[in-house]
C-alpha cells in the first residue's frame, strides 16, 4: 500500500513539475552542439504559441510571447517543454 501511494505521488509530481522555459528557437541539422538557427520558423512558431490557449495551465497559453528576430521569448516562462521538441 505504501509503495502504491509513493508511486502515485511520484507520477502526479512528475506531471505537475513541468519544465517551463523563457526562450526557444527553431533549429535544423542539430547534431550535437552544431546546429543552424531558423528565424523564419521561430517567428511562425512564436506567433502560433502567442495565440494558443488550450486550457487553464500556465504552459497552455503564452500571452507574453515575443519574437526578437532570432528567439521566441516569454518573460513569465510560459514556453513548455513539449513545444520545444515538436
């Protein structure tokens, strides 16, 4: 019984403790530490993320997403880990 409760706590904590980020960029040819930044793709993705509102969680919307010419930024850390690896 104690193991089941511990496993449930870990599973719930893993879902709630999401990695959120303040910036993201689209890249291509990622091979180790070598990659090419794709500003046009990043701008497009940032615009979609700015308009996204899928639920009520902090990472389900990004009202403060801005594109600075290279990177999509969220001062309040709304960029979720799933969006970084699509």
